[in-house]
């Protein structure tokens, strides 16, 4: 228990370090394998949800990359972006300055249910996004947070999660690490940065062991179903990077089920 709490506290301290945030954005975030396809998958799900996205939540928003992609397709949508890093929130404000009238930035700790007080005033939400959030949270907070997300969604609203999932074996994890490192270094080289392969690999593995604790995809999908989400599926996966989603029953979903199975 103490180890899990320490992991969460350490993460908050790290993401409030401007130098760490700058280096991450410049050398790591853009090197996430197939990150453009992850965003495309997220937008495709929203477009085909049958809903007009008027209000959304972006949890663990970082520099606002998910919100930025959504707002390009839904320029009139209102977004609430939540993170516990003031440095990242400032970066998000800068990245999304063209959408400043549409967004609200909230500094809140998702490791505590008190974050709900900061976003409840705009509930219910048509969509909730989470990018690389759950694998960094203490395990005992993951199910409660999903339950809180469920309560904030409108009937028919969609939860979409982009996150790291646990590899089924040590060999697959090693292959996944190599795959991710190759992409990260290629991205860094494009930006003119020079990085040592062996040192970068060791640093990445130390970071993963210390700060995140991904769970198997099957467990996470089962958790969504057990909490009441429907249309639960993994829509995109490359090694340990996955995009999965679930919908809160109601709205179009209920109407479709009634049409298919009767009941008016």
C-alpha cells in the first residue's frame, strides 16, 4: 500500500518539474508508436457514437493533446481539462490558446475523489477522455475513478482511454520496450536530438518500474463491464499501447436495444 501511494506522489512531483515536462514533450510524447492512429481511433469512436459532443472531460490532460484533437472536429464543444501538474496545465493553455473560450483548466488530484468537486458543475458530459492516466494511479483508485467517471457521463456518453497495458509475458514486454524505444529515438533524431540507445533503454525501464503499474487489458475491459459500461471493446492495440472504450447505457444505445429486442 505504501509503495503504491509513493508512486502516485512521486509522479506528481516529477510532472511539476518544468525541465522534465519540456524534455518529455520534445523527446518522448511524439515518439509514442502510432500515436496519430490512437488519436484517429478516438475521433472515429466519437464520430460514430451518434452523439453531438457538446461537453467533455479530459483527465490527466497533460499538454492537451487529446483535447486539441477533439476540438478540431468539435470546435464548439466545451472541455474541462484536469491534471495535477501546474506546469502541464500551462503548457495545455498555450497549446490550446485558440480554443481558450472553450476550455477550463482544473488543477486537481485524480488520486482522491475530491477532484469531483472541481468538475461537477458542468456535468453531465458527453465524453470523458483519459490519456496514459490509469497505469500511473494507485491500483486501489482505478475502479473508484471509473465509477466516478460513469456518474459524470450523460446517458449514451462515451469513455475513451488511451493507456499502457500489461504484456502477457516478460519476452513480449522486452519486445514492446524495444519497439517503443526505437520509435522514441527515431522521433528524437528527427528533432535533432542525440540520444544513447542503451542509456535511454535503461532509463525507460527504470521509469516504467518506478512510476507506472499497467494492468492486463482483459482485466480493464472486464472492470468497465462490471461497472455498467456497455459496448466495451479495445479498438486499437500495438504491444502495450491500447485504446479502449465503453458507453454509459441510455440515449441512442437504449433506443437501439429496444428496437432490436422489443419493449417499445
